[in-house]
C-alpha cells in the first residue's frame, strides 16, 4: 500500500462516484469528474494501488430472498486486556451472521450487528458464544423492527472535499 499518494478533490469525487456505482464505465466516470478517460483510469488505478479502494461488491436486496432478523447486540467483556479483546473478536470472526463488529467507547465494549434467519438462530449464536467462554460479562440485544434509513455511501465530498 502506498501512503505517499495525496488525494485531491478529483480523487474524492472519483471515490464518491464509485461508491454510488462500482460498475460505472471509465468513460462515464471520466465525464462525471470532468476528466478525459485515460487520466481518469490512471487515477482509479492509483487509488486502488494506494488502498483507498478496497474492493467492489453488489448490494443485495436481502428482503427479496426471504425473511431475516437483524439484531444489534451490545457486549461487555469481563476483562479488558488485549488478549480478552482478541479472543472475543476471533470468536466473532468465525460467525458469518455477524456482519459488523465495532469496539466502542461508552457503557459497553462492542456493538455488533447480526443478520440471521430468525430469533432461534440468533439465540443459538449467543448461547454458543457464552458456552465458548470468550469473556462475555453481559449482553443486550436490540431486534430491528424496521430500517427506514440505510445508506451505503459515506458523504466523502462533504467530509473531505473542503480540506483539499
């Protein structure tokens, strides 16, 4: 990963547009960021090489596939040594249904997001984690009823455009 690459406003605009549509053609992208195709492609390749673009993925409408249950879970660990955090994180990495895990400040240690086939699968996951003795002191579960706002794009130009 190259850390010498300095972003400018055009780079941020490229990243912003790629967030919206990772399948956009280079010609279309070049038009949106006001470059000719060749320099645009060179910038995208530099952004990839420098690690600013970590990959491309399709956004799946899971609701069309069937019923799911989304649960946010707060975890507090019994001990707070590096090995305790590592053991807990390693256990969560093994659970495909854990789609997000955040070490946070505040009244608990981790905020996680699970997407499961239902409450039974979620409870089995929690029971397995407790049985594995990965250092959980307590946990609180929040079942998602509805998600009126879900954004997949970060407002890059708003966050970083004015600093360049």
